[in-house]
């Protein structure tokens, strides 16, 4: 059995956020994040994740999935807009999955399955992992058990919502640019993709300047 005593830290949690200082709801979500981590680590089928991800990457996955839940609860609309645009383009909110029992603007098992699949294929480039894997389904079910229990009482993160919102009176170029930057490079949904690519590019530039 792997060591479950190493909890997710505030630093790990804030790495997927568009702000640097802890907010009033972060303590709640870090606690929830550690419950998600325990659900993943104690599910026997979830052990397959270790074939593709390091321990730190699994910690990031737990922050990633909990951030999805926080986003839906808070109405910051990162996930809801993604599914809305996908539906507009392809006539369904998500690829791959049967969506007869799918509830828009709520949390869904299919969402968690898709997010695990997307994270796995974005964070590592060596192998393509098909979406219909039993270990993805069972990991998602374990995570959903935790999120379903938290759904009714979880607090909204108002600060998170504000960082992704442009007020009707905001016409300043730099204000709008900051919001766009937050969406593209400082949101959990794009963390395994554009945010990590940006960080890698920054490291390469620094290494060239200071070899």
C-alpha cells in the first residue's frame, strides 16, 4: 500500500489557480482534494495510473479533478463553456461517451472520465491511452463518490469567479487581456496543456539567458 499520509499542500493547489494568495474557500477544497486523493489511491484499479504518472503527477491530477468540481460549484464557467462550445460544434457536450444520463451545469461521471483521459494524454506524451479503459472508469467512480457527497454543502469560490469575468463596464485593453490570459494559461482545464507548455518555454528561455 502506498503512503497516504502525504497530503496535498496549498502550493500544489494554487499551482492550478489564477491567483497566488490563499482565499477563504481554499482550505475546504484542499481538504476535499485530499479525500479525492485517498479515493484514487485506495482503489485497486486506480493503481494503473502509476504506470503513466509519477506520484507528483497523481497529486496534480487530484487537484485538477477537484478544481473541476470547484469550478462547477462556483459558476466560474470554465467547464460549462467548454461543454457548451463542444455541443454547438458536435451536437453533444462531450466526445466518446453515452450521455443519456447527463446533467448540464452539474457534475457528471462522464465529465470525470473525460478529464482523467485528457489529463493522462496531455501530461505524458509516450503512450496514447484510449478513453474506454476500465481503470479510468473505476477511478472516476471512486472520485464521483467523494464529489457527490460534497455537492450539497461545498462553498462557492467568489474570487475564482471574478478572475474569469469581464464586467460590462470594463473596456480597458489590459484588463481584458488579463482575463484572457487567466483563461488560457491559468486555469485548471488547460493546465496539462497550455500552462505546462508556457512554463516549459519560460524555463528554456531562462536557461538560454543564464546557462
